[in-house]
């Protein structure tokens, strides 16, 4: 039986955009303060607004700004590592498995790897082993988009022993899909939630990453 789709991302980010707002608030603050002196009858209101804008500029500059790695750099690093791994590993079925240490492993044709998703999940609080599957997926798609910022929009639909995840605007390129960060994070979380091996089939359709997770 199918369950409702869960999704996250897109709208707020599209409205705000990707540019740092510091310069915008600085310019706005200066203009409002200058306008306050030019229009005496509105001076108090305009200067107050200008001061607020300048305060926000300082806040973004010194509090919210931190060094980041561009999506292009992240993609190149991931693609190179994935390609090198794939060259020595047959391109067989990909399965995320529970291991003996209460962790999760990625198995491909008899070889096992430490999945990227294991480390990514460790950086966020998802409670991946609790609640209904649809609730866990709702949390996961929000984490992918809003906390880890791995994609612009993610949706997930469930059916009997299957989950289909659609990823639009992946921040990490999809030229290589071996243990792709989004694929891996959801796969690891599903293993932790269901405590069963998860088989993964990932493909790119018209620039959209589509991942099917199956278990039995």
C-alpha cells in the first residue's frame, strides 16, 4: 500500500537566493539613514530602519558567515574517489547492510565499504531508528535539504517494501553514483530504521536523481 509523498526544499531558498545578504543590508541601511536626514519629518523612522538593516549586515558578516567548500569542489573530490573505487570494484548490486558493530556497510559483489551516509548521519540528529517509516523519511528529506544542504529539493514515496527518492538540484554531481552522499545517507538511515539489508538502484533521468530502495 502506497503512502503519501514527503518532500522538502525549493521555495524559501528560491526566494532568498544564493548570494550573501551582507552587502544588501549594508547598502539598504546606508540609504535609509541618508534618507532620514533628507526627510526630517520621517527621520526617526528611517534612521531606526537603517540602523536595523546595518545591525543585520553585521550579524550576517560576523555571526552567520563561515568558510564553505563550493559544490564544484565537493563534486570533483567525490567523483574522483567514486571513480577510483568503481575501477577496482565490479559494477554489481549495491546493498547497504547492518554489520556486527551496530553500524552499516555498503556491499558490492562481495566487497564491503564504509558508506558516506554513516558519517553524514553522525553529524545530525535524525532519530533514524524510531517512529513510522513515513515520519523518518520526512525527517530525512528535511535533513538532506535544510541541514546538510545536499540538494535543492527532495521527495520520497513509499510502497510495500520499497521507497523511491527523487532528488532535484543535487549539490554533489551525479556523473558518478557509487555511494553518492544523498543515496548513501538515505540508505544507511533505512537500514538503521528497518534493521534489514537495503538494495539500491540509482539513476539520473533528465538531470534528476531517482533512487529506489528495496528490502524483503
